[in-house]
């Protein structure tokens, strides 16, 4: 087998050439071509997500074939996701039709309501407000379960959340339907809407008192899917490393940066290790429906619970390849993992911001099962995700190449190490952060109170 070439990243440190995809290689352009090919709206559970999965499957099998690996084939792993089919959604006030989108699975409504604006929706704002029956509550945002719980307890008829800046049009505000998450709906169901900040400002400034709300929807459970491929290890094949990237997108923009880049970076890494297998088994997972609440990675963990004991590490790729910005590594694990990441960057000359905590991406369900993880990405303040501006011009093959080359090297060193350099397990503060992230903290507090 031909030995892989070595090239430099950062300050001259040699790295492995990704098979067929080094930055000097003419095929690096093919990598960006695949990013472009995947850059279309591909919401979890949709036909477009299925089409993206088929593109990835084709690339997996092509890469395995190019490496002469008939033993490696991609597989679909389907799972059902909570969704809704919306028949009607409208907001009208003072004879004006207000652009809106619904919270999916938030129930239905067709009535006129009194409009109430709660500045910060704090405990003080709710104090003395009394019943909210027959009232629609306008909120600056909805990130706190306690706020939603108060709305339920006071029998609010509906809620409206504003999005964007006051000078954004409906298109610029990048509004799109989103599901009412389970940690809210477990308290009860209230119909919800999203409107622009510009319209919210008008409603409050004009002291509009009545608002007409219509929302008709039916719960559905469409099928989403993960795409998996396994490269069996050599002498340490009983130990596994999982490598994850989501391939779905939100309903606005093209999802080029978030996360066609991560899905394609994972493909380049797969191509390399298909030709150059490691000592440990590598399990590649292109996750569906991440944007809907990490549904693909959570489904994988549930479907493969028997494998988790032998999974020793996770690498996740979520947003790579921006021309401007800085590389980032999110560390989720014990202190020694942070030290390992910091020292490895120094050894290889790879400049990266090191963050510590739970990565809001597909590594989190694995970390929740005591598996240490590194999230490799590249961030910039000059572009934005989950908006109409997530487009191709912010990306380049050179930046993608640098991210991929570093990933291949660090994955190779961990996968080929005599002993994995970090142990499994999460420190207490990270465990608490995971409980909060997965909305178990309040339940645990209640259990603790009962026990006392």
C-alpha cells in the first residue's frame, strides 16, 4: 500500500495527506463541489433530507470502492421524528395581516385574543398579572421552561415570540416553523407563533389590544435517517471511535456552513481511513434531524446501546471551512482531555480556540453516555447560521483542507495509540451541564427534594 504523503499545516508541522484530498491536490475542489451539491434546504424528515442522504450514501460507496474495500458499505438507519402538518397559520391585528410561522405541535387555535406584552417574562412581570385566559402573550423570546410553565398555569390562550431586529423584513428575519420542544410541552400545550421584531414593535407601540390568531395543524411522525459506515480496526478492533456530523439543515438559507461542510469533512476523513485503516474500529455517522433536537444521534445511541461500552472516543464535525474566522475545538470530558487538545495543537502548530463544556451538537448524546468528545469546527462572526445568509461564499477549499488535514491527523493518532490518551467519564460539573442540556435538572431537583 502506498504510504500517505505529508504536508504542513499552521507553523510547518507535517500532517497526513487526506487520501485524494490534500490542499495541493486538484481533487480538493471536488470536496467543495460536494459541499455545493449538498447546499439546499434539507429539513429533517423531508424528501429533501432523503435526497441529501442518498447523495452521501453514493459518496460513501464510491469512496469504499476507490479504496478497494468491498467489505465497507453504507447503511441507512431509519427513525421516526415528531412533526406536524400545518393547514392554516395567520395573525391579524387592527386590520393588518402580520407575517408569521407556527410552533409545530403546539396545538390549534381560531379566535380573537387580548394582547399582553411581558417585558422580560420574569417572575416580577408575572406577579399580580392574574389569569391569562383569553389572552395572547407577546414574548421577547422563549428559552426558559419556567416562563412557559407560568403561561400554562395562568391559562394563556396563545403566545407569540419575536425574531430578528426591528429593521428586518420578514425574509431577513429568517422565520421558520420550529417544534415546541418536549420540555415545554410536558407542562401543557399552548398554540405558539413567531412574528418579526418589526411587527412586535408596531403592536406594542400602537398599543394594539386585540389580535386574531388562527393555527390549524395535525401531528405527524415522518421518517428521518442516519447514514452509517464502519471501518473495522486492525489489532484493536474491539475498541471503537465514533465520528459524527449532521447533514440536515433548517428551512432557511442553504445550510452550506451548517452543516454541509461538516458532512463533507467527515466524508473526506472516511475516504482517508477507508484506504488507511486504523488499529481501532471507526464508526462514521452522518446524523439526520440534528436541527430538530439531535434526533439522529439520540436515535443512534438508543438503537446501539450495546456498542456504547466499547466506544472510547467521539469526534464531531459541525461547521468547518470558513475563509475568515478561527478554528475551534469543544472539549467535553475530563480535565486531561482539555490538556490533550491544548498540547496537541501546540505540537502540530494548529491554531484553535479551546472551549470546554457540552457541545450543542451530535456529540452530546455520546458524552451523556460517558464518552469523551472533541468537537472540531471553524467559527466566524462574519457569517451566520439558521438564517437566509448561510450560503457558499463564506467558504473555501483551502480552509476546508486545513480543517480536514488536522482532523485526519488527530483521529489517526488517537485511533492508532497504544492506549487511548484519555479515559471515559465526565466530571461532575459537566454531568450537571448535561442534565441541564437534556432538561433533566429540574426533575432531579424534585427527586432530591422528595428524598430529603
